[in-house]
């Protein structure tokens, strides 16, 4: 019997971007990549609360190595608005070459794709006018995204391994 890493599954988010039917096994990857990219732009880089909430599953769970566990859409949205969004001078991007995508198939329902696990590394930047963005920290993440029939929703997210990036002093 295969072992499933429960921490990995718990960490996946599901996004609410309008997409084609997930049953189309040929297009799931592009849909999930777009949903993940949209999530980070909407929720982190632009702090659009309305769009962020549209992308969250009602039972969303977030596990963070530095701030704990948050359960439910409302708790996560409040956390994001109170913490991430208070730093307008920050932005996130995926570390080059770090992204991985795995489809979740339901073998009891014709092997249809019902979700995806997205994992990668984040690089966080300090953004100041007139100077290049400066990388300040890095972390790992895993998202579980579920397809609700019309859109991808962030269902589970795990963020860990936060470390500072120190600029070269030369």
C-alpha cells in the first residue's frame, strides 16, 4: 500500500479561477498553473480581498511554520489581510525551477482529475520606489487545489522553511 504524505496533502490550496471542466485531463496543468499564478498575484502581491475570497474553499486550512494553523475561509482571509496586506512594499515570486504540479485522480470515477498538488519555493522581495526589488526571504510551499466543477479553489496550504536572504555587502 502506498504511503501518502498527509502534510503534503494538507498543504495544497484550491483556486477559484474560472476554467474549463477539469475532467479534460489534457488541460488540467495549464488551468492549475494559471490558478496558482493568479492566487499569488491576487492574494499576496495585490491584496485584493474580494478576488482572494473567491479563490478559497470554505474549509480552507493554512499551516505556517512561524504563525500556526488557521482553519476556515474567514480565518485565513483575516490573517492575510492583517499580515500580508499590511506590507504594501512586499511582493512574491516563484523561485526559478522550483515549481511542481501533480494531478489528483479519482480512480473510482473514471480517473477524472478532481484536484492538484502544487509545490515550490517562494522568494519574497522588498519593493521600494526608484531602486531594484531586493530579495529578503525564501520559503517552501505546498498547495492543494480542488476543482469544484467550474473553478479551482485553494483548499489546503502549507508554508515552511522561512529563511532570510542577506544581500551581498560588497
